[in-house]
C-alpha cells in the first residue's frame, strides 16, 4: 500500500491485542489485550502508556466519559458499563452466560450510538454465536450462526453495515436501517486475499480497512468491494485497525502473540505490539454511545 509508511510501534507484547479505538477529544489511543485481561491507554502527545487489569476478559468497548473514564463494554460474559480507575462494573445483560464455550468478541458503536457486540465459539458444542445490539429498549439478538464474528463497522451515513465470520474468509454487507438498527439484504462484499478477516473500520472516503489474521497484512477495499491495496506487516497475526491521530491520518494496528511458537516469536519481534503508520487516508471519529444505564 503505497501511501502507508511505518512510524513506530508500542511494544506491549499483547497475547491478543484487540478493539483499538482513537478517542479524538483526548488525543488518546485505547485497546484491550483480551486474554491478558488488560486495558491500555496511550497518550499521543506525551507518549505515556497507562494500563489497567480488567475483572474479566474485555473484548470491545466505547468511551462514554473521561472524568473518570467510563465505558460501555462487552466482557467475555456480557454487556456492562465499566470504570477502569475504580474497577466499578454495572451489568446490563449477559445473554449467553449459561452457554459453555461461548464468549463475546468483536464489537463497536453504530453511527446512531447503539453499542453492538457478538459472541464467538471457543469450544464447539454445536451452538453458534450471535450478534447483539444494546439500545434504549434493552439487549437484542440481531443475527446468528457465527463461529468467530468480526469486522463489524458501518459506513459514514450509517446506512450500510459490514460484518464477517472470520473462518469463511468473507466480509458481508447489509442494508442498515439507521432508525431501528436493523440489518437486511445480506450479500458478499469481498473475500480477503490472504489470511482471514478480523477487526475493520470504514474511513472518510468510504473504504473499508481490515486486519488479516494469519495474513501478515491489512487490506483496504473500496466501497464497491474491490481490493484497493494491501499493507504488508512484520507480524503474522494483526487483529484490529483504527485511524486516528490529531489529523486522523495515522493507522494503528493491534496484533497478537497467542498461539505463536518460540521460533515464530523470534522471527516476529513486534508480534503483540501496536504498529503505527502514516497514511494518506483520513479516518472518522468514533460515535459516542447514546445509551447507558
């Protein structure tokens, strides 16, 4: 990808770095190490890194407020609000807590401020994961039949939703009703050229960027699903992407060490780090959750 140039990395050696988000109001970068049970915050101007331990695996989040920091989150077992500094958790819904081998995974806030997250299958007992929406009326199962749900994001207008079941290698697109938060008319958007689709975002030009798990790269697709470029990475397991920085033109990529052999870790010294690139593209600010209890 010609318009991306490596700047630096944040060397945190996460087991499973995920859910990376740029918070424009505070010029901070946030992400979670799911299996490490840690939440990280990187202050862009001071380069200070703050880290909190989480009460259980934190899989996705959206920042509600900053004094103190409060988030809408999906933990492994369900939806809650969470204050890292006080460790206060207020549960909203735990819809699959009784299912062995399931946990929440990828999530994001839609353009209208509803928080979404989906469950994945860690131990196959014949049941599939589902995508849930939290809004003013409660927690709702919206789509089902997933093994490892990922790549959840929306276009700038909030009229198209993207989602993937990672093992299929395919990203799907849906018509999205912004008023009611209902996706419909599922169809194939794109198949990834290498690896499997993981975390994704849509930029200000309407292009979709997706981390290629096991594929050593990030792919960018135009809004009509055509491959626009691949950024080759020095890690084999990139997990999620964000566009941010003061000018919204910095690409951040989380990665994982989970499952790598000792030999692979030697070959990939940046595995588990957050990789930072200057780009010629611009991102969109993350929507703020408009519902929380």
